[in-house]
C-alpha cells in the first residue's frame, strides 16, 4: 500500500518584539523591497503548497493583522500573548493542528528563504524525523551554532549566548527554518526547560532533544547562504532589502533588460520591465509598475504604480505616480505626473510640468513650466510655457477641455470650468474665463499702451542705487 505523505502546514513565528530594531513598529512589519518582512515569508509558504498557514503573533498583534492582507483566506492567526521564546511560540500552534502533519516552521524575520528550500526540507524530513536548514557563514554572529552528528544528522543546536568559545567558533548556523513532525514536536516541546542565558523556551532545544533521543534530524545546506539572513537590526534590514532587489534585477537582466549600474538601481520584485529597456543609475521602480519594451529611464527617475507603453523616454529626475503613458511618449526632465495622468501615444511633457487627473491626447505637447489638472487635451494640441489650468476655486475642482489641435499661448490661465474648441488659440498672457469656439483666437489681457519718452521719467523716480528693497 502506498504511504500517504503527511499534510503540510506552515507555522510562521512572528510574535517577537524585535527590540534591537529600536522601533515603534513590530519587527515583521518593517518593509524590505516594498513589502513587510512577514508578507515575503507568507508568500513563500504559500508557494510551497501548504494547506494552511498559521502565523504566531503577539507583539503588536492587531497592527500585524491589519497590515497583512489575506486574499487567499488561508491564514490563521495564533496568539502568543507572552513571548517566552521560539519553542513557546510554536507550542501555541498545537490546538490548530489536527492529526499527523509536516510543520514547515519559519521565522517572520527570515524572509529570503525560497519555496524550493521548503520543498527540500519537507522531502528530507520525510526520510527521517525532521529536517532543518543550515548555512556555513564566515561571520556567524548571533545565530545558533549547529553541531553535526553521525550520518550528517544533527547532534546539537546551541544559541550563541549559551555557547562555549569552542562552539562559538563553529561556522555552521541554524537558519531558523525547519520541517518537523506533528504531533511529535509538540510532545518534545513539553519537555523543554528554560535554564538558558535568555530564560526562554527554545525551539532549538526541542529539536536537539529529538536528536539526543536517537531521531534523525537532517541538515539541509542552503544552496544560497543569503537565504539564512535574518533581520534583527536595521543594518540587517538593509542587507535583506538589497538581496531581494538584486534577485529581481538579476532576473530582469536575464530576460533582456539593460541595467547600467545594478547596485544603484531599485526595481521592486512586483515590477515588470520589457526587453531592451535601458535603466540608468538612481532609478526606482516601485509598486504595481509595468514598463514596456524599448524604454529609456534616465538617472534619478521615480516611478510608482504606473504603466509605460513601448519606447517611452523618461528624462532625469521625473516623478511618476499612478500614471499611464502610451507608446513613444517623452517625459521630463523634472516632470511630475500625479495619479490618473494619462498620456496617449507620442505625447510630450517637458521640464517643470505637473500633470494630475488629465488626459493628454496623441502627439500633444506641454513642454515647459505648466500645470495641467482635471483636463482633457485633444490630439496634437500645444500648451505653451507657463500655462496653468486654474482647476480649483477654493471649494471644488473644475474641468478644462482643450480641443484637438488647439494652441494655448504661453502664460495662459485657463480658469475652469472652461472649453477651448478644436483648433482654437489663446493669446500669450491671457486669462481665459469664457469658452472659446473652435477656430477662434481668444485674447484675454489688457491691451498694451506705449507712452512715448516716459521711460527716463520713471527711472528718475526710483531711489538711488543700493537703497532698493
Ligand atoms: C533563532 C534561533 C537561532 C537561529 C535564528 C535564525 C532559537 C532559540 N534560536 O534565534 O538558533 O540561528 O533564529 O534566525 O530558536 N518569536 C516568537 N515568539 C517568541 C520569540 C520569538 O514568535 O517568544 C519569533 C520572532 O518574532 C522571530 C522568530 O521567532 O520572528 C525568531 O526569534 P528571534 O528572537 O529573532 O530568535 P533569534 O535570536 O534570531
Ligand atoms: Ca531572529
């Protein structure tokens, strides 16, 4: 009769305070690569095909629950009201686990583990009592040291704080990732005492005790030791952030994206980038951003929750947030595109231009020093330097409509609500308060007077040099 492989349940330990972060925020909610540490661990557990995911929370429990979205509905929250150690934390999960199961025990502060490693742990555990991930580190620091026994199994895990100098010199560390049998591990936890440097119930002692009782605990070397990196300090958070970003950059480069200086570039793992796009240094692409093929993103560009088509150029120091940019558009330098800015094919937005909740039609241009808000600009329209849609009257926002092919002269104030007809023009410096029919030229400014010979008189009334305010 074929043996049935036990069910797989993830238990993520995330109740600790994380004192060394010196933070108001629970440690597992600190973000690396744009997402809370705990969210990365939950994703990995999910990818490893767990039937449910138990998350042990305590410190800042309500905040943690509120911050972690659960669209799949497979998370169960386990409360550890007092944090008495990793073993105590796992013990709280016992009422949530019925019958035989393989527990994938993870730490909410060890976010770089891959689902492949979890698969390996589960597979190796099946060939013995349990399995744990280990790494050989040159600087094992405060991590638990792992002493191997016969047949490549575990002899003992000793915490750095409890280790003898000889044990401290061991380079093999406990990554804090295990595949352990339920209910056996819960029985083992009941035997664990708190006679250690931290006065805690150590999960590592339960695993060591199983090994002492003659059970085989397989040591699974991590293929990439960075998977063992945990976050106890801000410096470690920075390292983990960089590894998550670097993994994604490596993938993008494999897929045909040019990244000129990866160590000075941030592309969050959720961001997709098309082939032959060139990314210059100091570019950040974050959130739900999608970049098409053949784009050029020059230095200092920040793009968040935006979609770019193909062959878009974004010149230096431009900021895009919630924008949608069509094929062949050009943006910047120093442009700011705020949420619901929509540039259609070939549109151009130049230097020191801000756009908000507006559609710029195909081939339209707003090249210098302008504000376009709550507007619809038709195809091929041209807005001159310094044009402002005056969309806000102090109470509410109003719309501006600019027809195709219209030409808005420099420094025109368009006092919304207002419509500029197709092919219409406004004279430079106009304040437009009434609709302009198609094809008309609107002049809304004081006519110029020239007062012959009066220039000198004006100068003589000025104060002497140096006294002007
Ligand atoms: C733990 C291991 C250590 C290993 C390291 C890997 C123990 C005793 N030590 O040490 O061998 O090298 O992880 O990163 O297990 N937690 C709770 N409740 C508690 C205490 C901790 O949920 O009462 C959670 C923490 O939130 C954290 C995880 O368990 O996510 C690990 O706890 P932490 O205190 O960081 O253990 P380490 O000292 O890093
Ligand atoms: Ca830790």
